[in-house]
C-alpha cells in the first residue's frame, strides 16, 4: 500500500475525542471536513487521522496541499498530481481524473480548502459521484457546503480540567530551551496562564513557547497578558481570531527589524524553500544576501517558530504567511517582492534548461516538479508584466513540465506566451517547440505537424542551431508517430549533418535528433544500423550521466533485440530503461518500458510473469489517461508476444496474473517488474 501522508516532525498532543469522531465519520460518510479557525490544528489532526485510517483503504491515502494555490487555476492539476495521475490526453482533465479514480478505494485528503471553497465543492461533487470507493477528508476554516458533508469542528485544546494545552506548551518550550523546568510553582502557574490567555489555540501556544530562552515563562505570560488586555473589545473581530493575531503580533514584536522584513518578503513564496531561494527572493535594501543578512534573519525566524525547518527546506504555515503578506502590503513592497520572485524562478528555469545534459539532470527534474506552484506563480506574473521574459520562461521550463505530465497546463502557458509575447526570436521559437511537443504527446498529430512546420521556419530565421535541431526533433518524432519513418530519418539526418561542425554531440537537442535516427532505422527494419547507432548514442549519454535520452535508447535496444529474437537481451535493456524512467518519475516512459519488458518476458516463455507486467503496464497507461500507446512497430510485436504468453500458461492463468498486476500499487508493480522487491 502506498501512502503520501506528511511526516509528523513534532509531538502530537491530545485530540483523542476528535480522532474518535473522525474515525466514525470516515467509516460512515464519504466526505468529512475538519473546520475551525486558523492555527487551531486542523492539518496536524488530519495527518494523525489519515495515518490511523490508512489500513482501511486498499489504494492508500493521498494528500493534496492546497495552501500554495492562490486561485483555482491549479486545483485540478494539484489533485491529479496528488493521486498519481499524469494526463497526456486531449480530453477534459476533470473527465480523466474521474475515470482514474472510478475503481479506486482510497482516502484523499484536501488540506486548506477555505480560499478555494466553490472550486473544491465543484471538484468533490464530480469525483465523489463517479468514484464510489473514494473517501475525502478535507480541512477548511469554513464548511464546503456540499450535500452529505460531515463536519467535525476542531476546537482549541482544553485549558481547564485537562493538561493538553499545558503539555503542548511544555513540549515546545523544552524543545526551544532544553534547560527549561516547570517544577517551580511560579513557572507552572505562568505556563497555565499563558495557555488560558491564548485560549488553547495550538499555533498561538507554540509561538509563545518559542520565546522561552530569550524570556522566562513568567515574562512571556506578562507580555502576552498585556497585549491581550489592550484588545479587550470583542467587537473588533471574533475572539479566537483576535487572540491568534495577538500572539502572532507578539512574535512579530520579538523579531528584529531584519527578521520582520524577511518574514514579510518570504510571504511571496508559495511552497517550501531553501536558504538560497530565500536569499534570492528577499535580498534588498537593509536585508543583505550575505554576512549577517538573510541567513541570520532566517535562523532567527526558525528559532521563533515563525518558519519551520525540515532538513534543508523551510516552510511557513498559512496563518503566518497571511500575516507576512499583510506587512508586505503595509511596506508597499508587494510588486517589488513579486518581481524578485519571478526573477528568481526565471533564473531557475534558465539553470535547469542549461543543466539538461549534465550529471544533475535528475536533480533538476525533481526540483522543477517540487517548485511547481512557485514556477506557475512566477510565470503568471511575467505574463502580466514582462511578456518577453514570460515567453522565455515558458520555453525553458516547458519540456520539463511535459515530461512531468503537466501537458494541458503547459500547453495553456505556451499558447498564452506565444499570444502575448514577441512575434519572433529564439524565445518564441522555443515556446512554439514546447507547444508542438505538448500537442504531439497528447496525440493531436495534425496540430503537431502544423506547429512543427512553423517551428522549422522560425528556427531558420533565428539562426542558432538549438532551434534548428529542436524543430527537427519535433518534426522527426511527428513523422514517426504517424508511420513515416523514412521522412523522419531524412529530416534528422539532414539537420545533424548541417550542424555537425558547430554543435557538439553533448547538446541536448543534438542527442534527441540522434535518438530520432535510432527510432527511424528500427522502424525501417535496418536493425543492425539501428543497434550500432544506439550503442554509440548510449555511450555518449552514459559518459555525461544523461538519463532521459539514455532511457529511450534502452527502449530502442530492447525493441531491436526483440525483433532479432534475443529475448534475454531485450529484457535487460527494458529493465535499464525502466530504472531510468523511475528516477525521472516519468509515468509515460514507465508505461512504455513495461510494455516492452512484458513482451520480452513473454518471449522468454514466462507467461504468468509477462501477464502480470502487462497488468502493471495497464495501470501506468491509465495514469497518463491513454489507451496503450507506443511506437508503431511495437503494436504487432506486443500482440504476438501476448499470444505466446497466453499459450504458455492458458487463458485463465494469464487473466488471473494480468488482473493481479492491475491490482498492485504502481510502485509495487514496478518494483516487482524490475527486481522482485519493493523499490525505495
């Protein structure tokens, strides 16, 4: 069973009653929403409840964090990512998601829905109707307003007659200042007073406890009490909201001026971040990027629990980020912060594009995937304020997004960048190429041919080899997919020859054109030539630890070996391809690799094993929203190998093994196909 529940990094206190209510609600209702004020602990409670409920769901627990989304534009993509769907089709994304979930028995957690309530309500109305095995646990400051929604109100921790709030304060105070002791009556009484004055609100208590070490518990109690007394008029805002804002404001007062400035500027970030990103986004004016600037201020915010650190990564809770945004507006820095944020992630796109063929290719893939919300926010800002930079960013980041499975979204961004940006130039040509790749991977071959021809003309006008090679790759791949390998070979060979003296083999686009040569030779039945070209290309990729192209070379070597009757070699190459695609988290590539591996295993005479691998392959094809797809020459070969597998074990045994493969989790099925054991 696969589970994607966030790890608990601090102690969990109390909540036995709430956990019992959630357990009963999940057992009887398909939608349970945890409601309550900001900072009351809804997310922590959902994490614990989801972990307890996990054994009851055949297909596991899947977590979607909606907090980084500032509007509903990324909602569907975020939920699709969360449940492992990587849509490669022209269909409506909602239809693909509903189909993917239709036969699943899983728990989906949607965390922080309050700012997207109408969109979340619509989404849940669709997927709960079409997916009878789906259960949803949501967190929101307000109910989602859906029929049959079961509400569980999350109250603050009790402060009278129970020790939960005091236990939380003690745990966090000792974590902040290990020497803190509570056996003295004055300290214990002051801690209890803090919890009472803060009404048991967990975030407020944690922020107060973070002050231990710089102040005594008695001093903290006095200062918080004084602040709350100043705001005794309950008509100002709801009491708990007022109490939490007061506690956050007290933490803000404890910060140095530079820490306050960093807090405000960090609020522009959508997701987790590292210190280097904080420096790039937040440096300016009195807040320097080196010495005692951003780094020192960031460490100060971590010490005060304003920023949570998890290894090299940092994050801010929603309520803390909201307070920072308020101060950013007060400072008049909203536009400047957004400009720095966009510049930072444009540079990330440039660096990732430049690092495509280096030994950090895998790291770049993962970093691009992990910063998706920030990259989208930056691109949205550039589309509104700097269309030239937006066009550049869409072109440089687009192929990574294609490979990560964000095809509908990438297509939309590329089209907007082309419509709004300059009418010519290398950046436009690259964005046009990205659009062409999107429509090709979605199966829209007429559009791919039209865009490919336009891309060739634009690249010729630009001059640089990168655009010319990229256009040739798009055209060559399109020819292959529609069954014209002779034209594909001619296109790639012509461009490779014309650019040979100027562009090294290590160029990303040159590697891809050589890959087209291998595919085309195989399709034309020139297997010895194809194998020779593939071996040379694979060696070049291996020398620079380039994974993406090498994985597809392995695919072709497996196909060539199968066509030549060398089943053992085909299986070895297929497993090598799958290992590379697993490193890249490329569901489409894994689906292709499982097909070729299943055919090879069938050719080895292992009918039941082949059937199970075919079943896992079907699971991955469903992930990308496609029926089985591959290079044209694989279809007849696959059918022949499948017939052989059925003959080897009989139809009934074959079908049982196939269904078992489809019932496996994606990771477990892939691990079995590769190694016979789970991958880590």
